[in-house]
C-alpha cells in the first residue's frame, strides 16, 4: 500500500518513515506546503494513504507570520484532502491540543467546541475544517506537547540545559513522544480507523512536572506561573486530551506519559 508522507525531517515524520515500506517521503525542498504544486505532486504519486506530518509549528512566531502559518497548517491540508478524495485515498493529519482555549477543567473530548487562543491554534483548526469539508476519507489525530531526541523541543531544551531552570507550572497537558505517535498511528491504520481522534498517552502533568521527570526529583528547577514567562502566543491552561475513543478503537489502554518518556530516555 503506497503511502505519501510529508515532513520526513520532522519529529513525527522521521519516526514514520522508518516504520513504512512502500513510502514516498518528502521534505520541504521536495514538497513545499506553503507554495504551489501540491495537487500535482500528489496526483503523480498516486498514494493509497497520505500522511501529513508536516506543519508550521513555531507557536510564538506564528503570531507575526499569520499568512505563512495559515498556508501550511490551514490551506495545504485542504488541498491534500481534495486530492485524497479524487484518488480515493485516506488522509492522515496531525492536529493539536491548542485548538482549545483551556477553560474546561476536565480533559477535552473530540466533541468539545474548539476555541483557539493563538494564530497557530487557529491555523491548525482551519486545516481540520478544510479536511472535513472536502468529503475525503480522513483520520485527524489531535496530539499535544510533542517531543523527541531530534530537532528542537522542550525535552531536549531541558535535558541540555546548563543552568537552573524556571518552568511554567500552571499549564497542563500530556507530553507525547514522536515514537509513540508513529507507533499508534500505524496501529490505528491497521484497525482502519477514520474520523477525529485524540492520540496522546494517558495521564497529564505541567511543564514543570515534565521537566522534573526529565531531569529527576533532585534537579534545580523552580516552578513559575505563566505570567512570569510571557510569550507572544497565549497557551491554554488546560489542554489535556481525553484519549478513551482511541483506546476503544485500539482495544487496549494507552501507556502513561511517564512510561513513554522512560522509553525515550
């Protein structure tokens, strides 16, 4: 089954390419999702499955690069979806917990109404909406706090820090490794899953709790509030995603985020 994979150099794309056999894997040079030529490229590849692991992920920078973020995260997924429909292919697309505003106290379920606080969140929500509107077969996987041993992410920033850290302790979510995402994406494909799912490990923590788990309980980390660490983009205070629907489809519980982290280290 031929798979077209975008974002091969990204955290999730790199993990997926290693696990796929008949794959046409692209990077930004080969297929630029911010420009033209997307439909023509997909048409030539004629995949049975399109996995869109490429995205504009600079959350704060997106506030000043709204058009670029929207082209990559909003417009391009819609074009991929239209081509998927024309070819009868399935489109797998990754979205984010940042489509929610964080006002809910309990974990967010798939049916909860999105209300993004940032340009990044709004651009990812636009991608979701264009995919659904296309009428193609799709599997949209919302995830959160993605990290790996490659690229730029919170895990590596904390692990490689050479001075005491001050880390936000009033934002909650589920740290998710790229390996976890790749593994369970493929398991969901084996189950022929479609629709919108939340794909994250079980449990939740704060950025401070995540940092403490990375470095150990005796590490020099000071918890702070979001107001003490201002950013260009607002983050939801609670972006914990309910993963029970994915667990039901898989027929198994999803591991706790700590167990996922332990496997990465």
